[in-house]
C-alpha cells in the first residue's frame, strides 16, 4: 500500500469516526418521538429525511431499525410506508455490505475475533447467501450491521444477499408499519394484531433457534 492510499484510508476512518461520534452525542433525539418532531410535514421532504435516517442507521448502532419502520407507518399511508421501509432496508443492508467488501477478506478474522457469535456464519456467505440471509434476518440473532459487513467481506453475491435480507426483514417491516399506523389508537384491532404478530414472530424465532442448537449439539 503506497503513502497516498494509507492517507486516504486514514481520512476515511476519521470521517466515519467523526460521524459516529456526532450521532452518539445526539442519540437522545434518535427516538420515535424525536424523529417525528424532526421530520418535516411536506411529504417529499419527509421521505428524504426518512431515507437519510435509514442511511444513518446503516453506519451507526444508535438507531433501532424498527423505530424507523414505525415512524414511516405514522407519517404515511400503509402501502407508502411499507414501500419506503423496503427501500430504507435496502439502504441499511447495502452500505455496511460494501464497507465490508471494501475492507476485504482479512476483515472477516477481525470481525470474528471481536464478535465471536459471527463464527456461526463461517463459509455461509459464499455457499448460501440467499437462504442464510433470510434465516438470519428472521431470527434476528445477530446485529444486522455486523452481518452485512461479514457478508460483504466474504464476497457473497450482493443480489442474493440483498434479496434474502429483504425477504427476512419483510415481516418486521409490515408489522411495525401497521403498529405505527395504528399507534394513535392503541385500542384498535390493527394495533393489537401487529403486537401479537411481533410476539409470535419473536417466539417462533426462539423455537427455530432452539431446534437449530439442539440439532447442532446432536451432530457434535
């Protein structure tokens, strides 16, 4: 690596560190109420702000993705909210993927050493990017940003990885969009159906994860 390349990488790292520090210092405003207070009333501007927040989520760990889904449900009609959340999810999944891809294969060892849980993904990115992305996102057992970086560093097929990610996230996208849409009346059937659906999704994830672990222990 030549001198100019080293300087470029150092500046890039410093830029991301600065951005993360800014986000962390303002984290108390990155709540559902804070986002709604900050989002402008004009629809086009509101869409742009929401997409910017999804981009921010992709490079920081201080925003809970489901909060953005719910905020979209509050601000827009259900079809528009679901569509916006799908686009936002694609942004959230793509940016860290390409960050990991840029970092290279050596980044895999670094990620695994810092986050041992990622070791369960060994050889997954190359062999089963679609099905594994679906399962990981449905189960929610690993931090989404780290998973995206891991798949990128592992040179997984981007199209299959992204398709699997969006399929796996789709239930949460719909559930939290409906929850946000009906948040003004928590006695409404739509709100409680969405809450029940989220509970069922979480319980199902735990059951699937338990079965996977039991099967793994038996094979060992």
